[in-house]
């Protein structure tokens, strides 16, 4: 399953790595792509949407929508 999240607060490579690390640690996540320009995080795998959103929030970023 492919999921896309709109994420506010990411502005640099450190932000990208923090979000990627947080999401990759979730069971069922196969791949994570962070797009700083479009402020999107694309996740492939079977993890629940709310679990991924929670991990992004816990890393210090805002999930929009």
C-alpha cells in the first residue's frame, strides 16, 4: 500500500533524515521517500496510516490534512 503525507516543518537534510528514521522504524514499512520541496512523505508498506502520522509528529513535524 502506498500512502502520502503532507508534512510541515521540514526544511533541511537533517529534517529529512529525522522523518525517514522515525518512519522506517515502524513494523510494516518497506520504503520511505521524503520530498522537502513538496513537503511530502511517501510510504510503502502495510503500516497503519495513524501509526505513521504519529511517528512523524513524535519526530517534531506536523502532519497536515
